[in-house]
């Protein structure tokens, strides 16, 4: 009987811990701004996170950036227009078509009647860098990054941080400091980081990458905060080894 009670107590502790973690993540609400002005949302339209992807209400954000939005004749296709740009998407489909080019999404648009929520990068494609999403994270997540004995300096929105025990660094900013450059494929998912004769190929959202032809694992996947892509530090450590380290 006692072993059974001990197992039940252990399971209860795990369950309570999981609920607490879930609540902690649920309290993180993305804030969205356009050209430096915060976009206001009604109670039923508040942005949220689906995994690591910020989901935003399509109509309200389109109104803020001056884009038109309407439903197609089939009732499921959504069409966005802004100037000469045109974007088409479908709820439940992890892709969209922008100016005739099909692009991938990390999460599919989700309908919460009567509001359609879409991944932030979908509307960011229409608005560009003037549309920014941010989230407030708990204190104590900050990290420092060193190259040898030199402390690397970053802008506030590119500062390294800890998440789930992994140190994340700004891909573009850190690569530049290492003398590397980052190339994006047309679908904006696959990235190439090149430094001298070394090349890293990485698909955003993956827990692996290719370094000079060899596949390697990561402790976490990429995270986007606004326009800034953060990656686990070990991805860029492949270029310089332990000379690049966080603490």
C-alpha cells in the first residue's frame, strides 16, 4: 500500500508542477507595435503564444498596418492586400502565398470564432520591420556572452538570454561579431551561416544543423522575438569552439 501511495504522491507532484509551468507560460502575452505605436486589442483578440510562435488577430493587425483583408469565395481562403502586395492563407495550413511565392509557417493559422489568429511572421511579411512583437520575460533570464576573455555587447533587443537551461544568442548580431554572415533562402526558413571555409545550414525551428557536411544536435530550437532570430549558442560555437561561451 505504501509504495502505491508514494507513487501516487510523486505523480501528483509532477502534475502540479506541470500545471504551474503551463500557467507561467500562459501569463506571457505578446505585445505588438507598428511604427513604434502599441496596437490595442479587445479581450477576445489578445495575442498569445502557440508553442514558441506569437499568434495575432488577423483583422486588427491588418487594420493597424493599412492592409485590406477579406475572405475568398470558398469561405476558407483569406486574402490580404497592401499596395501592390498580395498574400493568401488558409486556417489550418502551415504555408501561405506572398506575391505568387509559397512560403512556410512554423504554426498554422487558428480560428477562434469569430477571430482568425495567424503566426506573427505572416503579417510581418506584409508590414516589414515596422511591425514588432515583444514579450515580457521574468527577471533573471539574462545571460552574458564572451568571445575568449572579451565580453560581447549587444543592443537591448539582441541581448542573450536563458530559456529552459539553454543560452540563446542573436543569430545576426553574434555571427557578425564572429566575422560570419547569414544568408536566408527565399522561404526564410533555411539559413546559411558562412565564415571563411566553414558553413552551417540550419532550418528555423529545428533541433539539428549541418556543419561542413556533418549533422549535429542542438539542445533547443530557434526563437524569434520581433525581427530578431535567437539560436542556441552551440550552433555558433561550431564556428569557433569553446572560445564563444555564455554565462
